[in-house]
C-alpha cells in the first residue's frame, strides 16, 4: 500500500513554503534504505549552500522514478505541474535549438524537484540572465582504469597552481564518485567556445608539467593509467553534478565542496546524504565566498593562441555536437590506422 503523502516546511528568502511529498516512503537507495522523504529532507537541510552553488542557473534534472537502480531520464524543460515559484529561462543548445530550462531560485524548488524523483542536479556554467556567457571555468579530473581518487589529488593541486599563474582562484569539490571537479569563477565576458579553449590551454599546461599523471587524450585507448582532464565538460549544454547534489550511486554519495587543506586526507565515500548536513552545520560551506572574486580567462586564451602557433589545434568535440571548425576527424586512432 502506498504511503500517504506528507508535507515539508521549506524555509526560503520570502518565508516558508509547504511542499507536498507523495509516496514519501519510496526507497530510492535500496542498499541503504534511503527514501524519497529522506532525499527531500536532505535538500531542506542543505538548502542555503545548495542554492548558492546551483541557483540562478539553467539546470537539468536527472530523475529516477524507481530508485537509483532503475530507469532514469533527464528533464531539461520544467516538468508539467510546476508550482508558481518555479521559473524557467530560454537557453540555446549546440544544435541552435532554443528551449526553456528550469532554474532553482530557492530551496523549495530543489525539494519540489525531489518530489519529481530528481536525484542529480546538473547546473550550467552560466547564469540564467546571460546563459551564453559562462561565469565559471570548470575542469573535470576523471580517473581512468588503474587510477582512483587519490591519483586525482596531486593533479588537482598542480592545476590549482596553473590557474593561479593566470590570476584565477581555484575551488575544488568531489565529483561524488572517483573524480574531482576544479572550478574557477570568471568574468562572464566570453562565449562557451572561448571558455572551452581556455580549459584546453590549462589542461595542456597541466599535461606538460605532469605528463605521467594526466592526459588530454580524448580517445580512451590513448589515455593509459592517467587522470583524464575532460575539456569537453566546458562545452555549451555540458554539465556535471552540482555542488551538494546527490549522486545515483549505492552509497548515496554527494558531490561535496572541500577546502584545499583537507583534500589530501579526504575520502569521497564518507560524504553522503546522511553526513553532509552535519558537516555543513559544524564546519560551514567551503564554497561560501567562491563567487566574490571572478577573474579573466584572457591569459589562458593567450596560451591557447600560443599553442595554435606551435601546431596544437582544436580537440575533438562530443559525438552529438555538430562538426566544429578546425576539429580533427572523429575517428578512433586505431581505426584510422587500419583504414
């Protein structure tokens, strides 16, 4: 028998809102028995830092109607029946098609999204009011087979030093899985393609400094046991799990902001829906002031132009993107050799 619906009181900037949660006992994380109501309560508990990190941005909802072990789908446009405090903004996708996308303005919106079985929140790197110009430079450090989270840690420290050389302050969070996400607030003065080129420039510099540890090779067969610096996450409509977003993993992990001084000893498996609220309550939000000092990507774009002059050109785009100017053939290297 279905559990009767319940109502959560969600504090917000304009006062409390009552958000109805249907089927609150539905289990979303079966290994731990974490329910839909538990998820909704987690989003209440972390509401302020969650909105600070992910709010005022176009956001995609990764939804799991039957729990994290079941089928999933992405909602980019606001689901039907959205309450009047949920807004949308029209964005342009790589195909040049435009469509409205949901925006989180207050914790109640995130809780309502949980009511719609959203587990993972994927915010854009740009603001709702200017979605064409990112205000965050994002770099995904992705461990490859044979490497793990602890291999990504020294790469993150070195990347921080690279970004500092061009005047950008780096902030770090766990991906919620095995990787690390390094962000830098930037002035919203450039389009996505420019920001992608800035990320590639930083990634190539990182690769020069620690070539045995990191790689920018797009094709998996060329990466080896290194950390892949995923430059394609900087593209338009490419997102990663937001700060304080849960992940659809058996341990209910959360993508968690860290202070640089705690990175070396961090264990990403300990940051979960059940532990992160207490972490915030006792230690505060490491990303609270992240957006206060945006920098310029112009120095990185100078590195990009320098690399172009030295014969290092564009890198492959994701397969669903239109063919881009200067892009190399989208052919796996081993297949190209056979041909």
